[in-house]
C-alpha cells in the first residue's frame, strides 16, 4: 500500500536546485514554494493539505492548515514567536530552527570584530576619513595579541562553539557559560568540521549564577544566548561593572539580552574598553539612539548582518533535507525547540 504524500510549503525564496534537493529526499514529498514577506502572506499561502511549513513569519491563526504538524523556522532562534500559541507546551506542532547554519559566518564575524577592536581598526578608519597621519603611533596603536587572551562565551550553542573553536585556533583561552553546564555535547545540527560538538575546548564551564566570575576573567565577552523571558537583560549594570576596564563586549545574539542604557553608560564612562554590536533592542536602530553618539573608535555598530552568507540557503536546505528525512522515518528532528525552555 502506497504511503500518503506529505505536502511541504516553503515561504522563502529557495532557488529551484535547492527545491529539487528537498524533493529528492523522498517521492512522498510534494514541495511547493510561495515566497512570502510577512505573516499575512504566509496565512494566504497555507492550505488544508500543508503538513510541513518552512518559514520565518507565522500567522497567529493556523486554522487554514489543520494538518500542520511541523514548522521549520528560517532562523537560529524562535524568540519572535515567544507569544505565539505554537510555542505553548500543549501545542502538538513541532518547531525546529536553523541553528548551526549561522555558526560559520557569525563565528568569523566575531573573530573579525575581536581583531578589529584589539588592533584599533575603527580608529584607523577615522584617521582615513580625516586624512590624518598621527603622531605617537606606537602609543596609540600597539595592541595586545589575541594569543593568550581570554574569551568568555555566554551561550555555548552552535555559534558559541564555533567562536570557541576559532578562538582556540588563535591561541586564546576559552571559558563558556551554559544553563546546564553538565550537558557538554551538542545534539543539534553540526556541519562537518564546525564548532565543538563534544564541548572539549573550554577550560571551564559556568552556570548562569556564576556569570560574574566568568566576566571578571574575560578580555572579550561574546553573547551567543537565546532570547527568552529568563535571559532578557542577562547582561546589565552589575555584569558590565564586573568586566575588566580593558575588556570588549560583542553581541551577535539578540539586542534585548543587554540593558542598552547600562551599556551606553559603560562605554561613555569607561567601565569597558569597547563593544561590537550587531543586534539591538529596536531595529533599525533609531537615528537618535545614544549608541550612535559613542566614540566610533571604541564601538562597532552593524545592522544585524553577522549571520549573512551567500551560502546560507544552501546550508539551510541541507538541514531541512535531513530533517525531512528524519520526519518521514519517524526519527527525532534536529534543532527541536523545547517549548518549556523557549529555545
């Protein structure tokens, strides 16, 4: 007896070769794509046969898709759906993310920011704009080497693990914070050669209540946590004051993980040496936001692009194809969101 077809809807913009890669997983799959730009358009694209949905946006009302059983998100996190009924524990619909797809571009971005900050490259850019050859070049630009410096990684998921791997390759000391430090291994999507799947690189793991100890030790603090109700403003004034005055903060996760008012004070008053920020509590960052007024030699502001890569869709399609195979075989899906922990 022939098994029933499984109808899959992609609301993204996968190129035809990537859609063919998904269809090649099984003849049971009926894959269609309707490129959508918001939740309203996704609602219009859903139909009664849709069983699997690949999307970023999600309408609150899913009545148009009574057979929906699984939503694969086109994002590493699910924080934009925290108040959606699909993330309540009693919802029967599985939700997975593309965690792991972003590890390479964001890991490289973080190391680029570390090098830029410690080598005073923003300062050099300002000199370029001013057409100035400075006096006292040694005093102004002689850096500390990354080798031997300590990086504290808040959140040791796929991105944090790739930051750890790259930092270790530069000879840095790696510390990591996890909500459950006893669980060292990564059971999500891990591309070959990426990250630290067994959790072997950090010299020490810290729990959330020990974060001040990690911060005091670190020359660079990298935020790679998921945003949940429990992690909002995870880094505030006490955490910033615990950091070394020579330390740098790098946030590539979510803006609301940091108390931005306290961060502005920390930068303006010299609690820390500088920061690289790719995410903000409000995006786009408003023109009157005080972060724009911070000395540009000490802060890098980027418009939430750290995860961008020309290979993104290709990697996302690989992950989705593997999860489609698992779904048809009745195996556990990769990157399944724990609805109690909200990530």
